[in-house]
């Protein structure tokens, strides 16, 4: 079992920054790859970024490359998403997720709004 809790969302102006956090508990965090996803109203959930268990490998959606950075601190069981140069199209509910065997675990999400 893995429990995931996201935080750090909020309202930001275009061009601004936010840092999302996802705290994990319930299992051995350091052995899991972690991902950030987002879902805007009326759209499908999409992958934003993923990070390997050690943090040595990362991948990003083309739409966020160069603006977002995923990282993790395995001593704190936390994964982060630093979001810079935010655009209105980045507005969505952001979720963190991991897979343990055949099961996908999700947090409840944190809302990011981008508006002037």
C-alpha cells in the first residue's frame, strides 16, 4: 500500500512559478519511479514528468520541457515538481502517481490555476 498526498497548488499569474510536493507513505518510497500527471477540465489526464527511483533519470512531456523540473528526496519520501514560466494552458489538477506491481496509486491532486 502506498499513500500519496499532493500539496503546493494555487493561483499564479502567467509567467509565475509554483512548486508542487507529493509526500508518500506506507511503503519503501525509494524503490519506486514516480510521476506527475495533470488533468484539465474536459480533457484526459496526461503525463507531465516522471523520475526514476534514484532520481537519475527523468522524462518530460514536450509541452513542459525547459519549464518544469521533477526531483525527489528519498530521505523525505517526497517528490517535487518545480513549475516555472507557467502558462494558462498549464492550469489543471496535478496528481502524483506510482506503480507497485500491477497496482497504480494516485493522490487526490492539487489544483493549479494560471490567470491574470
